[in-house]
């Protein structure tokens, strides 16, 4: 769950239509229309990346009239499907995938089960990536991949389909890096031995 | 104890991501003192600099001396060479020693190889304006004749095939025919990297897209994550372009020299051994602190401000021995089922007073004000924190105070402690108050014995260095 207190805005006249704000927006809240960004306040998760990225320094964050709570309650999705997806991805339901919003893996998985098609929709539904925008991405992509979503990267380097995990390391790499604690960490993080490589990442 | 009145730390770079520069804690409070680290651990060797600008000639000389033995035959006159520098080096001792090493590398490469196309690629963390700030502050535009570009995690990527699968680096970092890994050895987040092949970490962080950084931190453990930067470094893509490495070597005393060679694995073994001997002692000394208030007083994110050569994050996680590889997790995203660790929580840390520091700007402190009360000095800083998207709830819990003294008084009263430790960028000494100094002096001999007799042999053996 994310409590979004801020929303992006900008000065229309000096905007040069460079589209950089659109490219870095994690939740598809910005659409370019006639070389000007249109910001959908309902989708803006308040990350501020567009403001930081704007080369003309004509964007800003302003306080919302009332905070926007963005969440998918885990129980809103079928729990057996959520847990099956997490097991397939090899991700513990309780782990905080987004450490900025403390969004658990179970909520990200619930968003995918409820129909999120891509990373942007997961962000818009859960508010993940409203903070650093970095460390939560791979687990979310892995859950999307495990659910069979189209992993073809979108245009303009928004994201790349990087989903490797501890469970995917092939035997040849284990032999090449015997001091990498792969087997030890697998036992520590999966004592019941229920996780496996994603078939798509098998080499 | 030979403690003196608080020494001023090296000046730091002003930034859009932080408040206007304020007087340091040592300038505001006459009760603060500087405890030389050699009072705590007499075996620590002197450094060539702890950040005094007057020492830069020594850094330049050491860089030239080390580079003199480097095989540069991979670089020809017709090559285009990128020197890859990482942002956190500019947070060490004011940043000038690292900047001097970087500039000297360029000079020597041109002299030795005849190659004139030597560019700087400045890898930054997240802020799109960080690279420009660094380039301007340290005079890189002039030193590199305008051939300077920033790199960030959101920049266009390039897919790289590795022994463990495809990963994504930043395209612009490798748009020259060759590159030089210009690094610093600050152990920084030793609770994440565990001093396991730390010298390679830039390959999955500074030079990598955000997805690869996320894989490293979130889909591998503290220990197993070490495979990722090595797999990237060993990839054909990197090896075809790699020329050599040059690393600014440090101890908690400051810069001790430059280590340059084509063999990054050899550099890493030397660094790891030296770090376990020096930073290891300091980390274990921090573990002896049972109660304290920490003060942030520098020009970077609070987690990464140095005190006695160690970042604040080291104090925050000193509840665990970061170097003991028998522990799967010290801090991290992957957790042992049923036994999660909140690495923002340490019972000894009774409060944090923010005299000055960058706001979150990509670094989450989500649970910190819930577990360690935070006191923000001045409305100017409080406004920056309120507008920080990374930590939208922080100011719901943090307290704004009018002055440093007020913040300290409130933190000490609430935390029931009289011990203060300052993270102001200092190396070679710790800025603290008398009560903390007495504790550190009393505990250091015990730490010395513990590390020398028990921990160091164990840490070394766990890394194949015994």
C-alpha cells in the first residue's frame, strides 16, 4: 500500500515536449498529446521522477487535496492463485518487495492475479516504485513472467525483462563460482525446497 | 586519550538534493571532541590523506606510481576509452582524493598509450542532476576537455549475456572501445555486500540498469548476490572492453594508496584482507555501543555519511557481525522464512538528529522514525523531507526542532542516553562527546583481542584468505 500525498504538475507554455517525463513515469500517468504531457492525477503515484528528470526545470510536485491510498488488498484476489504464483516465482509472500512503501510480495502477486498486464499497471495498482523506483522492479517483473505475461520490453527503455533469481543459477555457473553461496542461500531462504527455476530462464 | 576539540571534516559538495550548508556539529558545540582512531587501535597505519586538500599531490603521486606498473597494451592510439567513475567516491573525504585519482588516470593513459579519446563516464545513483553537480564541483569538464557524461540507472541499456543469464548494463558506460574501472574501496554497505568480491560491485550497480540492481538486491541473498557482478565482469562483453582497474585504497584512517592492475581479482583479495583487519575492528567496536544518539552532519544521504571511516548504516546494523558468512542475512530484502530482520531497527540507536544531510532522494527510511526517533533541525530541511517522494510518511513521525542543541536534548531525554556520535564525513578520528569517547576507549582493547584472536581468522578462512 502506498499513501500518495503529492502529484506532479508542470508549466505548459515553456514545455519543449521532450517526452523525458513520460519515459521515466513508472505508472503510465503521463501521456504525450500534441507534444505536451497530460498527467492523469489518478494514476500519478507521486514518485517525483518526472520533476527531477525535466531538463527545463518546469515541473513540480504539489500536495494533493487529500492523500491517495493506492493498494490491492491481498484478500481481494483468490488466495490460492496468489500463493501459487508466488511459489512459482520463488518469492516469499511476506517479504517487502517495495521497501519504500513496505508493499509485500503478496500484494504485488495479488495485483497480477487481478489482471495487471505489465509493470506499469502493477505500479498504478499498488503504488510500488513510488519511492526509489529501483529495487522492487525485478520481483514484480518475475511475478509477471511467472503469470505468463508478455515480457517484450516497451519502447524507450522503460524497463528490460530482467528476472533472474537465486533459483535460476545453472549448474555450470555453480561450478564456475563455487564460493558464491548459491546452495547455502537456497537452503536458507527455501528450507522446504519448494522453489524452482522459472522455465523461461532455464539455460 | 589524545582527543582534541572537534576537528572539522572535509568540506562537502553543495547539492540540489540537500539543504543549504549549515555549520558543522563541531563548530556549534564546544563539548564535541575528536578521538583519534589510533587511540582506539594503535595498530592502524597512518594514511596519506584524510581529505585535506593540501594532500592531493600525494594522491596524484601514488596514482602515477601505481599506474607505472600497469599493462596498458590493450589501449591503442586509435581507441576511445571511457574512465568509469562511481558517485559514492565523491562522498569520501570531500571527494577530492577520488577526483584526483580519476584525473591522473586520464593524464597517464594519454602519456603512455598515445590515445587522446579518453572520456569520463560519471555513474550516479538516481538523481538526474547528480552527475552535472559532480562534474562542475570537481572541475571534470575542464580536466576532460568537455568529454564528460553522466550515467544513471534509468538510461538506455544493453543486454549482456553472462554465465547466469542475461543482464542489463548502461549502454553509454560502454560506448567506447575500452574502459577503465576507476573505483574506490570504501566497504560502505558491508551489511549487504558482506565483503564478498566488493571490488566488482559496480558492475551490477553503478554501471547497470535498475533491473539488474534490483536482481542483485532483491532476488539473491547478501552472500549469493556476489555472483552477479562477477558474472558480469567475466562476460565476453566486458572482457572485450576492459583495460584495467585503478582503486583508491582506504582504511578508516583515510586514503592509504592506489592499487592499479589488470587483475581485479588480485586487487579484491588485497582489499578484502585489509578491510577485515581495519574496518572489521571498527565495525565490532560499533557493536559495543549499547545506547547512543547519532547525528547526521554531511553532504550525502544519511545512511552513507562517514564517522571514523564507517558509514552510518554500519552503526545501524552493528547488531550483527556483517563479516560472518555463516549468517545468511544481516540486512537485506530476501529473508529467512519466519525470521525477518528489520535492518532499520537497532535498539542501541536511541535517536537520530539531522543537522544536515540529503533527503531520501531514492533512499528509503520508511521504518526508521518508527524505531529510532528522528529530529530534523530547522524548517528548511523539514520542508525538503516533506516533499521527498521516497519517504512520504517520514515527517508524520519525525520531529522538527529549532536548533541542534534542542534536537540533541530531546533525543537524549527520550532515548535515555548521554552518548553522541557524529557522522560528519570524518576519517582518522571519530567526532563524539566525552561520554561516547570514554565508552569507545574502554571497549577498544576487548575488541582488539576479540578480532585478532577469534574473528579475523574466521572471517579470513570463510573467504579463502587464511
